C-alpha cells in the first residue's frame, strides 16, 4: 500500500523482489515501467521524499523495445518498515 500511494498513477511495477538484510531492514529490488521517461524520474523523486522509503539506487535503465514497449528503470530502495 505504501508503494501504491507513493508512485505516480502512470508508473507500473514490472517486477519486485523484497529482501531482508542482517539488520532486519527491508530492501526492494524492483523494475518500474512507463510509456515515457518523465513519470519514472518523478517516481524516483517521490520514493526519495517519502517517509516510508529511503535512498534510491538506480542500477539500470532500458529503453522500449518491440518485446517490451515501456521505458524501464531497475532500482533498489530501502523500505522503512521494520520486521
């Protein structure tokens, strides 16, 4: 629900892989997609400014292809929810 409230309406979560580190902090490795790059940049800004999420580390950017018509950003972000 926190992710849904934070991301712009025109950004789709393509993949998401949560993990827990030794300090019980949740990290989300995810790929976000959109038909234009601007909403993805806004999503990065919203994640960084949200109290529910921490620092965003972008690991990859992919332009649209015939097989995947969306711009995609792969990133890792800390999730402030503790276990």
